[in-house]
């Protein structure tokens, strides 16, 4: 299921984009916010094709020269900026290079599109350079910024964009798709859909469905990580510190899996927090007995602190703090704030 298949779940957005084209009031910049894989990139190309379709109806015919070029990624006036391989930010040099590319008139398009993926990954210098372009936009050129966290963008950039938010898919909808379209077992679909954070493509990758097969066996990795976390939080303080630092080291040696590991960890600590009140609403149903044991051993008030510490850790990682030091800090906090065993 591709981004474009989700068009039906963004029922208000695509008609809005069509109306903008038909009204012939193309904004200088649009900001598409929302979760990953909610159709934002496909909507950007939908808009670009509609603006440039030679039939001029506001909708892409998908047959004219312009539509075919955009579909083939060969249109000279459709420009895309994204993170370079191995980089965590979009730099000012990329934006300056873009400025040079759009300093002249479009080659053949009615409207040139500049698409900036992961716009919230631009550093401050890059954002300021982009701001100058938005303040004095080139002729017949519009920008589309796609961002997950618009709070990381300068308020002056946000104020110059027409904002369109793409709604996330619900856990139940993703679970239904996995069960009925891919014949996944109900429990596996439940776990994957809620770990994937409203991202169907990610849930499919977890379960090795579709074209994007992951090198790492997510199912085995998840089972190992949950068992390791459970073993850690049920140990005494000294062993908890030791096991936590060992886990930090192992994750640090495999930075490519840290995003998946953080997603699994979020479900683990969330499940601890809600287990006593709503045991049937946990994500990791196959670890029900484990959560029963932990909830009987630890005072439940500490679980909220652990969740808060995890979200602080996630923020630190997103701001490019050292992976090893950040994880060490988190696991040490778990060990030193876990309280006494109820059985003591």
C-alpha cells in the first residue's frame, strides 16, 4: 500500500489542492505536516502535475507531456531537496545551491515546484537562507515543505506557508489492513500496528511484507529487546545498571536500528504504565505474563517517570546528542529511580 493509496484517507486535502489550482491562486509556499507515509509526498506531485498539466483542468491527465515527465522524474522544473546520504541535517550549502538553480525562469513549466523533504531537518543557517527565497520568491515558482515536526521550523518560515495537515492513519485501520489484505495474525497485526505509530509502511516492514524487506529480523529483535528490558527492570540496582549499560553499548554498536529500538521501548514502558488500569489494552500482548510479574514487583508510580525519561531521551537523540551517552543516561536513570522491590 503506497502513500497514494491513502488518498481516500485524506479526503479533504486533495479537493482543497485541486481548488487552489482551479482558482489560479497558487501560493508561494505550502507546508505539509503530519506523520510519515500519510501521502504528503504524493500530494506534492499531485499538486505539481495539476498546476502544469497541459489540459489545464486543475487535475492531472497523466497522459500529456508534462504529466509523463513528472511521473518519470525527468521534468527539469521539479526540484527536490532532501537529506544527503549519511547526513542528519539539510545544510545551508544545499539551500544556496537551490538558490542558484532557481535564479532563472522555469525551463518549460507553468509553475516550477521546489519540494523540500524533511524540511524540519534544515539547520538554522539553511532555514534563514530559505527564508530569503520565500520573502522574494522567484517568478512562477512555488515551494512545498514537508515536515514531521513543524515546531523545529522558524516561525517566520511557517508564517509564509499555507499550512495543510495530513491526518495519521488509526491503529485500528492499519491492523485491519494487515489482517484482511495481508492475512497477518490478529495478535501480530495488533502489535505491529501500534508499534509503527500510525505508519502502515513501517508496520509492513516490521512484518516483512511488501517490497521493503528489512535486513534485521524485527520480530526476533523485538522479542530480544523486550526480554532484556524486563530482565533489567526486575534486577536489583547494581545489576540493573550493569545490564542497562550493556544494552546501551549494544544499541550504540548498531545505530541503524535505534529508531526501531526506540519504538519498541516506547511500547514497553507505556505498557508498564497502563497495565494495572487497563491490562487488555497493552501493545505487547504476548508478554502479558511478564507485565503481570513486573507490576507485582514494582510500585506503579515509578512507571510514569520512566516514560517521561524515555521521551526526554528521544528528544536528545533527535537533536543529535551522542547516542551512547544519551542511552547511558537513560538506563542509569531507570536504575536509580526504579524504587525498591515491593517484596523487599
